[in-house]
C-alpha cells in the first residue's frame, strides 16, 4: 500500500527556515539508502534547496543535484526537480508543490507550513491521497 507522510512544521528552527526540514528528511533518506525525488515549487526554490543541502550541516554530505543540469542525475541520492523538468520516478518523493505529486511512487512526504492559513492545500491533498488508497501518517516537527 502506498504511503503519504505529512510533516507539520512546529519547531522554531523549521519555522524560520522550512527548507531545513526538507534537508533533514533528505539526509535521513540518504542515510537509509533511499533515492529521493524532491519536487520543487519553482526554479528559485530548487536552487535555494541545492545551496542549503551543501551548507545545512557541516558533518553531513547529501549527494544531490538539480534535474536537467547534468547527464548523471540518476546517481544523485537526492534529485531536485523544478517544474517543467522530467525526471525518472523513484520510490520516495518529497512534494513541495501545491498539487498531489504526479507519477508512481511507494511513499510521498509532504511538508505542512507552520502558518495555519497556508494549510488548506495540504488538507485537500490529504483527502486526495486518502481517496487513492494511501496509508496516511502525520508527524509534528
């Protein structure tokens, strides 16, 4: 059964820099040997995440790159995909876009903003994943 995990931002360090949570989740996937796609909302977010993955933890290295930039992207543990760029599907997807993640995957991670007024699109995605038969989980971060 496919699974959707919703990560609700609550800790101050993630409120101030939500992409830091994305980096933590990417590192966790990398540490467990799970290649991950990160579906960025736009090119600016993809570039910001690329920069932050280099710098967020001096003791961690998360092999990553932005899709469409180089030929060997299937070797990157974390592939950051801007809109309008095609990338091969992977079993684990972290979705930062406003719609349900497209394609086929075993597990999708959704980051829920700290601001309650920004959560409605996530509630709609929760219902959509539920209707598609996903097992749903919520985590307070």
